[in-house]
């Protein structure tokens, strides 16, 4: 089982948004950025749009996104910063 560290700082999120790439689906947007020179563990940030009303719903979506990532992380290469953004359904 791999270990994924969290993205915590605002500048880390900003770097992924500005320099990284993204994939869009119906309910999730995936932003990713390959860090140079490091093959360390992946770092994950999870956000949910404020358009999803109610903090309980937003927090549940974050928990579900983290769990789905945890189940799939063994298939990913190392050295990426990843942000999962939940969207309104």
C-alpha cells in the first residue's frame, strides 16, 4: 500500500492549478502536476465547490473522494501533486 501525503498550503494548490493539467468528468475535476526531480510519494488535495450546498454534503463528498482515491492509488505513478474537486450534481 502506498502512502499519499496531503497538499496543505495555498501555494501548493496554486502551483497545481497554474502549471498542471486537468481532466473533467461529470462529477469530478482532476488537476495534476508532475513534480520535477522527485519520485517521492503523491500528494493529494481534495476540494468541493461551494455550489454544493450544505457543509454536511460537501464533507461527505470529500470523504468519498478520498476513499475512492485510496482504493486506486496503487495504480498511479509516484511524484505527482493531485487535486480532486467535487462538482455539483
